[in-house]
């Protein structure tokens, strides 16, 4: 399948965002509480940005590859799963990235923030795997 330029540009943006997210998680810091709070906020922001790019580029791919039109992130990931582009465990992991992004976007509570922050490394793995699949779907 010949991929359109717009898809390739969006995929590259997603891949770069995932690399930046990974880099942000691997750096160790020796900062005071305020400094660490700022770093954590930056890491969370990178997660939110990657999550947004992930479902949007996945939506484009799903439409190009299968013709399935999905209007929401959860429907996009369901479409990838139903089309056997991702397995069930990956589907559930991606679904959780959306759930966590929504928790941060719609309901801000310190406990929610801590739950999402604790799972950033797990979310990174799911997003990296998705980037690999979208770059080499065959």
C-alpha cells in the first residue's frame, strides 16, 4: 500500500514525540520538590501529546488500510484490534492510555495524577509498539 505524504508526516511527528517522551523519562534529576514537580508535569504533558498523536495517526492508518472510519480514540483502537493490526493486550494497553489521558484532561485530582504518573513507563511501551506497527504494518 502506498502511503500518502500526509500520513508519513504525521507518523514521523508521532515517532519523534515518542522518542522525546522516552528521553524525558530516562533522565534522572536531583532537584528539590518544586523542580521535580515541574519535571513530572513536563513528562505528563509529553504523555498527553503522544497519546493524542497516537490515536490520530492510527485513525489515518485505519482509514487507509481498512476503510474503517472511526471517530473517537477508543473506536480507533477497537478498529485496529478488530482488523488484527494489534493484539488484545496491546488494545487494552492503548485503551488505558486514553483512559489516563481523559482522567488528566477532564478531572484533575492529585491522586489521579499520581496514578497516571506511576504508569508512564508502561504507557511508553504501548506507544512505542504502536509506532513500530504503524511504521511497518506488513
